[in-house]
């Protein structure tokens, strides 16, 4: 059991570091795609989220076959959590005194940024402006810049796309949940977690 736990921890640590490195190295990058975005959030969030569940199951004596649906649940729910995090930053603020647009200031490759570029939203001039703002340094990004980006995302239906992706991943999480060898009460607890992840305001 200890060996299995160490192997799982080591695996998740490697994936988390990979995701964080990609997240940092691709800040302000003009070539970010949805595929890249999902690779980042899967590595840095999905495995990290699943590890406590997997570890608990291993301690309880679950086989590798029984543990796999927990990894799958994390692979679905982790990205959903991160997408909702991206949206909260643009609407509610992530607990930083109500400040919104922190991810824009930091040039983070959010799902909104990736989708806008990949799907060629807006005019070429607008996309160039988006790349310019997201690629600028934190100190060089003004409140007007933040407002422009958020208005662009709203106007092009990008926020709705992002929430739809979170909801799709929540549905996939529900499907993964059905494969778990747990009681119905246990599944209901997981269902509550899934809905919280995609509907939360904080």
C-alpha cells in the first residue's frame, strides 16, 4: 500500500509540475490553443484533485481497476474546476478584494484566451489587441485594458462557451461517477461536489 501511494504521489507531482511549467512558460503566448489549454489544466489540476480520492481508496484496499474511475473523475472534474476559476476571475474576482481580470494581467493562457485565438473571434485587429494586452506585463496592464478584454469576451460569446465546456465536463464527471464502487450515498456526495465545482461563485 505504501509503495502504491508513493507511486501515485510521484506521478501526480510530475504531472502538476509539468502543468505549472506550461502555464508559466506560455503566459502571453499568441499560439495558445484549446488543446494546449486542456493539457495545462489536466496536468496541473486534474491529477492533483484526484490524488486524495485515489489515496483513500488505496488505503481501503481498492484494486487498480477500482481506482481507475477516480482518476477518470479527476480528469473530467479538474478542468471543469479550472474553467470555472477562469470565469470567476472575469466576473466575481477570486478573493482578491473583488479585483477582476487578474489572469489577464498575468497573461495566463485561460480557456477564453485560447478559444478566442483558435476560433478566430472578432476581427484580426481585435485579436491583435487581445494578444497585445494579454502579453503585456502586469504593471503595464490598465483597468481599461481589462475592461476591453472582458467586453470582447462577452460580445463574442466566449464566456458562454467556457461555461458550456464546464457543464460538458460536469456531465462526463457524472458518467465517470457511475463506475465507482461506492454506495449511493457516497455517489450523492460526489454529485454535490461536481455541481459545486461548476456553479460556484468563489
